[in-house]
């Protein structure tokens, strides 16, 4: 059991790394697309502020994931392992095709799919967190688009007499701040989901580590709402490391293929995305940073004219959003059925 638990923790941190890798576009696509920073400088900037979120936000999202979606009493190491396998598989598929899907929803869908494979519908906690998360699939990108649109309109009106060169220089500096805020927001929401999964795992095997000696006792979690410091720091470190490596296929899609970005529009999109995500993190709602920043980019692009947004690309992204939870869930369910043949379920 001890070795199996360590392997699953490693798998969870691997997911966190892939999450950062897959979702690096959320933090850097706009700042790279506007050429404010080089790709290398942008990923270092984003990774730094991903980790800074560990010092700046709470753990409300982690607590929601650990107990708000799947009944803690039915969780086993095999359920957690299968959920992670499903989420990682879907992330890699969408990364390969350069589609900005949601790592958050892949993780939640994988977790739910594995639990359903084990115990059926009774495995899920049907209530507030499911309603909030499923609603956020539609609400967060719409809010991002609306706030991004309003910020751009406000900027256009405030600076209508300024020269284009002056506006560009001002917002090249401003984009450093907005990109940092988006990176903190990304870390605040996405890293916490992995924290919640690990806590759910450790709570499920608490009886094995309650009387453990030495360092093994750090694996004991007697309260599903308690987030050990090593879990939090490990999650933030891994997502930051993944961001540092960057998922360049998705950066290209979001930074240049949805709409043409300038420093002022990049600033507006990042600021809008950060406002929505940090608000959700404060409320303990797991939202998709990918959905939110994509919606913000669309809203900013629409201020020029509707045709400035490449709606064909946007539609392809929306289809990926719709399929993420069920597809990750199916992959995780299959993984659980396979694991159950070889490991105690």
C-alpha cells in the first residue's frame, strides 16, 4: 500500500506538471502574441508568478475538490489513480492537436468517471459544487469576454486622443502586470485541484498511516479539509515547472489564431481573465483558466469588429470544452476497470 500511494502521489504531481505545460498558454499566449516578451522570458515570468500564488491565496478550491465532487468514503487509491490517468490522457490528446481544453475539467471528469466505474451514481456528491462547476463552463468564458470587452471600450474612450505609439508603449509595460496577475490566478485555481486530489487519496488510506513512524507519518491526513504544507508547495512547484516548459502548440492557437492581439488588447484580456479566476478561487469554485482566458481574448477581439475573431477556431475550442468531462471520465472509467483486475480496488 505504501509504495502504491507514493506512485499515485507521483502521478498526481505529474498531472500537475502536465497541467502547467498544457495550460502555460493561459498565462503567456497573449504576452508572447503581442511580442512584449520572448517565449523564453514569458515562461520564466509566468512560472515565477504561478508559484507566488502559494503565498497569496487560500485553499478553498483544494477543499472543494477533495470532498465536493466524489463521496470521500468511496475513494480508494485505484479511483484516484484511474482519475489521474484519464485526465492526463485527455490532456495529452488535446495538447497534440493544439486544442486549448480544460485541464481542470479533465481532472474533475476523470475523478468522477473512475468513481462511477467503482460505485455507480451513488459515488458522486450531487450538489452545490457540481452545479457551480458545470455552470462555470458557460459562465466563466462569457464573464471573461464581457469584462475584456468593457475594459477595451473603457481604454479606447480614455485614450482616444493618445497616439498609437504612446498607447503601445504604455501597455507593453502594463502587460507585464496583467500577465503576472493571470499567472497568479492560474496557479491559485489549477494547482489547488491537484492538492485536493492528493488530500482525497491520503484521507482514503488514513488508517494505514495513523500510527506510522518517522517521515511516513506526514502521509497521514485525518481531516479531508486539511491541506498539508508539503502537498501545497509540491503542487505549486510542479505546475510552475510545467509552465516553464510551455505547451507551444496551444500558445500559438491562443496567441495568434483566435484574433490578432496588440499590447492593449493583451492587457485587457489578461486583466479580465485574472479578475474572473481570482474571484472564483476566492469562492472555492474550480473554474477553467483555459475557458476564461479564451473568452477574454474573444471579447477583446470583438471590440474591433466581429470578423476580427476567427469563429471557426473558437467553435473548435468550444467542442473540446463540451467533450472534456465525458471523454476524460470514459478514459478514467476504463483505467479503473483495468486497475481493478490487478490491484485491490
